[in-house]
C-alpha cells in the first residue's frame, strides 16, 4: 500500500535508509546523488517534486537496463570459472542455492525476453515500467512512501535510486513478475560432481546451464524456441563448444543435429507457473490442459532425450513438488520411470529464496520445494 504523502522528518522519525550502490545513484538537476539520506532530507512537496523528477528521468531514459561492457562480461566470466562449485553444498549434502554468480552475465544476453515473463495475474517487469501509474507507485515505494518492519519496528524505508533499484522495486511491490533464474554455480557443481563431458539441455531457458558448461570447457547442446539466438550469441562471445537449436523439446525433429551425450540436464517449464511468451511454440500455449502437457510435452521430451543419451548416462532435472493443484514432480517422475529411467539420487535445496516461490526453505523437503532428481538410463 502506497501512502499518499511521504514519510519524512515532519511526520515520522528513525527511517530505514537503504544505502546501496550509491556510486550508481542517479543525480537531480543540481547534481546531487539521490542517495537514501538525500531523499530523506527532502520533506513534503520537495519529496513529491523529487518523485516527479525521477519519473520524468526514466521516461526520458527508457527502460533501466543497460547491460555489461565486454570487459565486465569477461571479468565476471573468469570469476565463475575460478569459483569452486563444491562450495554450494553444505555438510548435509543439500544445495545452498544462494549464489548469484553469473546471473548478470546471461541476463545481459537475454534481458529483453527475460523482463517480459509473466506469471498468473502478474504482468511483466517491462509492462509495469511502461504504465505511468504503476511506475509512479514503484518510485514512491523506493522513496519513503511505505513502511517496513525489518527490525520489528514500523519505520519508513528509503532506497538510493539506481537502475537496479527501480527494477527491484517493480518486483518487490508485486506489480511485476520475478522470473525464475537457475544458478550457474549449481549447474557447475552438478556437471563436475557427475564428471560429465557433453550436455543436452532440452529447455535452454536463459542460458545459465550453457554458461556453466563454458566455465568448465564442456560441450553444450541446447533446444529452445525462444532464446536460441541469444544463447548462441553468448556462446560465441565466450568461445563455447556446441550450439543451441531452435525447436520444441517434444518434437523429434529438434534433435536431428544433436550428438549423443553423457548427460541430459535441464529445468523444465512447470506447466503454467510461468508464461515466457505468447508464441505458439511455448508448451503452455500448445498444451493448455495438464494431462495433455504431461502426456505429450513431457513424455515426448523424455523419449527424445533418451534417444541422445548414452547407456548409463545421467538425466538430471530440477522439479517442483507441487504447482497449484498439481502434484507436478510425482507425475513427471512417473513418466521418467516408465520411459526407462531409474532414480539414482535426490539432492534437496537447503535455505533459499526459491527462484520460483520466493519462500524460505529449510533443510527438509517441503510441499513446494524444488529438488534435483538424478536419473540413470537403465
């Protein structure tokens, strides 16, 4: 709920000032950086004028994402290469799915499609930004028109105004959908742990698993109807081995140029949880009924992948226990087993803000938790 007037020194005390990335904060007309402390110093009409200034700035500036320079991409990629993936597993053997290392690399290549994802009744980040009323509310949310109880006490909270903070505000307010992200370090761990050399990813997605393959100098073959061009551009930039083909994983024709691999690994779409685009190539647009999605999309995808997986190869998927009223993991596993796969291992996520649910997880498997299932081809 956005307050009509800002919380400031005239109507509140003890603010929660979020001073983040002040060096990236935009400046007002006088050249003052819009840090949280500076925004707090503006009371009443002055704060309202500042809100309008920020709104006009972004209407002129355009969508607040400019990407990374080539040199920054290479620096971040080298950090991912040097990262020890074993660090993502705790003493209990659960994955600590918290590292964001590499996320900004692949988002750099797919951002125009990533920020258009919707889920349920929530519109995309780009759609929120383009809506004047919603954008104004997001700016107010960042500039002290709301309260928080982060330390147990109700206090107004203010953030330094950066491009990243506007994007965060669009998602934090619940206006824009927070699209799922796979963690490259998690993929890197799984590739290394099972000593794979050649990977097939039937749902290449945003490119996280392709990036992890490149960090280990592995061969990567992906299939995706939406992001094949963008991921191929990323692979070309970093000199990756392999390619991503345009296609749908349930269509056997998509596999004609893909070699035999020793590992299939992906994070499949979870039926209708996320809407990636309105194109007919998307599985949810092809199969609107759950049983059709299972029996056609998922069953054919598994069969097609097995045609490219060597004997004793690994079939690794991240599944969500339940999506809305559907027992998703149970149903998808059943099809895997009927197709000739045998569960070898399950690895649970420990504590994280789930990349789909946004809820904290404990060490124990919960109703809506995500689990890595490792199958072997019998």
